[in-house]
């Protein structure tokens, strides 16, 4: 769902174009099985509101998949439209999350989702094919366990930056 109108969103499968909050308001409660977002959440000013609006339309047990740039991605900072960074724990502040060792505050929010998976994505853009292969191999090792993900993010993320982070959440 784009904000810039139809001239910027002409792709197969795009049925609705508009402000995300207006579009979500048009859906009936609990009418959607799944929501998938690819490199969009980092552009939103009011993330708690977005999650509330998505929770309203997603059926109980439904899924929310979100992919964003990881905060260590050097390209993240080049895009002036990015409003916020994302890491392993970002959705732990907004949803129930038992995946990681550290407990984080909810700041008074009542979560409607549970985080069921967080995966770090490692890749490089063309024409860097060798770097791409090396980063993919690094990613396999880092994504082996919760411990390796947390260790990498705390200690190694600036040496071997991730490209993106993918979250899977389930509607409570």
C-alpha cells in the first residue's frame, strides 16, 4: 500500500492504493488471514498504531510477516524516508516474545501479537556475487540459534552487517 498514488504502485496483485491507515480502516474486523509487509514498516511514523490497526483486521491465529532493513545495513541510512531502525528485539517491545534471553518493557501497550520467529537476512546487491555468497553462508551460521543471533547483534553486527530482519508474528 503506497502513499504516492497509483502512478507509483502499478504491480500485478495490487488492488488498493492509499494511506495505510485509511486502507486498513476500510477492512472489517477479523477479516484477514495474513498480512505481509516487505520494507514498509521502517517508513511509518506511528508503529504502535499500525500494529493496532493490523491486529483489528487479522483473524485470531492469523499471521503478520514483516521484513525490514536491519539497523546494521549501511544502505538503511542512505534512504532519507526511513523513520526507524529494526533489530532482533524491536517487536519484543510491541508483542509477546519468548524467543530471546532479555526481557524488555512493553511501555503500557497491550500486545495483540506474539513473535514466533525472527530471522536475519544477509546478502549483497549486484554485482557483488562473491560477497553475496559469503554473506549468505555467514547468515546460515548466525541464524542457527537464538544465542548466535543475539551474540552477533550485540558484538559482531558492525563487522558483518545484516541486510534485513524478518519477523513472523501470530495474532493472539
